[in-house]
C-alpha cells in the first residue's frame, strides 16, 4: 500500500493530462506493441509509472477513458494476477475483456499465428498474450495492426517489471540509485527486471547459481541502458555478497512453468539461494522483499520472509492492475481527460 507521504506528493503533482512527459509518451506509444521492456525508452518507462500512480490515486478520473474498447486475452498458461488485473483494469475504465483459453491448444497449433492475428485485429483493439515461446509474441505483433502486449513469455515478463518498479517508487519515492538484488533463476522475470532497472537508473545485482545466469543478450542490452542512465548491472554466483546492502531483494520460483521436469535436479542447486531471514539480514535495514508470485513457500523463500514486515509482495500484486491500466491508456489513446 502506498505511504501517506507518497499519496500526498501525488496529489500535489502536476495533473497528468498536463504533464509534458506523459503526453509525449502517449503520442509515441499509441498503437504500438509491448513485447519487451526494451521496446520502451527510459522516458516511456517513467511515464507509464507516473501515469500508473495517478490512475491508482484518482481512479474515478479514468472511469470512461476506454469506453467501448475491446481487449482479448489469449493465454497458453494458467494465471491469477495477470488475467484478473488486466480484466478488472479495462473494465473499470469502460472497456471490455474477452478471455480465450489456449492452455490445451497452443497458439499456432489449430491455425497459423499470422492468420489468428489477421482475424482478431478485425474485432478487438488490443491483444494480450501469455505464452510459452517468445516467438509467439513477436510473430503475433508482426502480423497484427492492433497493439500486442506480452503478458508473459519464456523470455520476458514486462508487465510484472513495470508493477514492481511502481511498487518501489511508492516505497522509496525514487528508484534512481536504488540497490536492487535479484536472487535465483535468471529467467523471464529477471530479464525484464534488469532492463527496467537499467532504464530507471537503479543498480541491479543478479545472483544466480552457475549455469542459470540471465541470457547474455539481455545482460548486454541492460548494461548498455545502465551506462546511459548512470547505474550498474552486476552478476554474481554468491547470494550472500549479492544482497549485501541491498534496498530491495527479489526472488522468483526456481522452476518456471514449462520446466517442471527439472524440479528434482534444480532443488539442491537452488537451496543456497533461498531468501530467508539470514539472507535478508545482509540487506540494508530498510530493505523490502519482493516476489512476483505465486511463491513456493519454504522453497525459494521462507514463510518468515514472505509474510514478514519487509515483504511488499501484495503491493506488487495490486500494482499489476494500476501499471497495466496506465499501459492500456497509452497504447489505446485513452489519455484525453
């Protein structure tokens, strides 16, 4: 939950429909896709978060912003937060959500992805995809005339990262210069967090076991963005050193959907990377704990940390809706308040 001081600062800020940075982002982003955090400039990431805070503080101002807009969610993977946060988000802004379950019939199996795109674009204003293969996202985007949003693929989870850094801004005021540590598997969530942190000027440390580092393409791209924004991306295989002095400690499951067959192999490898009270004690005294959820309790994180006073995991979950509402507003031209 946002602090009282943060809410007061938001109330005193320039109205978002007059903010030149948000308006510039709205002009650039209308009709565009979001397949990766790297699709966004640093200014656009900041604008999404700024608008997300305003949407959260002033929901009534956006009740009709997306009147009659149609959104389809096509999901190959199970979902709680992603589905409900997108559906409630557009519904509370006057639009409509249509859910298409592809958990038993992956996209591209019954008919080509390009044909799906050319059909769906005739009926809806935006396509939200939750898939296994990242290529499914990019192929849909390449063949669709309406915006396509990555709601999770095996390579990135951009909407999660936007909500996470929105949550950190609520807690710390600014994330520029923040020391952010991710512990665990160098997976899709890790990739988007690295890119978003670099775009916003946060120092990102990633602590993974040997052989489970993030993709080198993402590391290279994140380091280039970090250099532009005066921050640093650091990789380590030592979780103790990785969390030393961290302002935020983040972890995710060690076995992502699609890798269940590796669970037995991974369990002993990731055991030393569990975020527990001993590991959190190495972070700064005011550090927060973060997790994208669902969590495997007492696996990658102990109950004591997940349910403890440093945990902001449910703030992150709530902010999925607000950050995604901001994203929908920008992609669908809904900012004429």
